[in-house]
C-alpha cells in the first residue's frame, strides 16, 4: 500500500509533555518570571516550532526576556536527558515490525537535540532510515516531507501524526495521512485513524 512511513514524534511515538513542562517551569523560575504552565497548556501547542510555542504561551515575557527561548530550551534539555518521556505502549514492537516492510523516517517540528534524545531514549535509531526536524533544516513540515519525497523517490508515502497541522503538511506534500487519535490534537479527514499506536499493525 505505502512505500514509506514517516512518523511525527510528540503525540505519535512518545509523550514527553510532563517532563518538558517541568523543565520549562524550572526555566521560568530561573528568570524570576512569576508564572507556571501546566501539562495541558503545553500539549495544546505541542507540534509547533519552539519559537512559535513560546510566543503563544508567553507573549509578554517573550518581548521582555530576549533569552527566554534559549533558557527554556536549556532547562528542558537537561530534564529530558535525565528523564526522557513516556514511550507509547508497543512502540518497539511496532517499529521493529514495520521496518521489515517499509522504510521508516521521522519528521518533527522539534529541535535537533530533542529528536536525538528520543532516538537515544527509545533505542530505535537503527530502524529509521532518516529524519528531519525544524532544528536541523529550519523548514516547515510540508517542506521537510517534500524534501524526503524528492530525496528518496517515494511514490506513495504516508505521514503519521496527531494534529491538524500534521494533516495539512501531509496533504501539501502529497502524502496519505494516518491520524494518531491517542495524541494531543484533532484531524479533519484522515485516511486512517489509530486508537493506539499498536493498531497500525492491523491496518498495514
């Protein structure tokens, strides 16, 4: 059916929102900013590039603290390196099984260090043929998906993600879209919907 599967990261393969929230709140305290964010608040903007996320959550603080993004990134990185995130149930089995039939890739709006920490934490790097993220290419998801398609010559690829932004990126790049219904967002008209990550093995 498909000749390549490209996965989003947050809300699709793992959930690091609790860990990231703790890191961001540590960063806010280090700057003496008198506010905190909740896991739910962070999940609402998960999937967007870091600078966009910070502008949405902290519009005033972003203008007042020129180093806000760097500080939040620093504290998030420290805690992710120590604690990682929650791998979705069956992740290793799913990736190992799919890699026997498909070329697998990762495309995310995260920073490069974040993607590499996921690969290190999950121990699954060997199963992915390639990856791209905003922190590497500074491009949006549509462009990243198009670039992969051109580089590897995909004919009928699918993107697996959990937000409307993921769906839009997939459509713009000529990909089928598989919606991770267990993630953080919504989807308009996906080709398939997953109620759990493991369910992908029953439809492919």
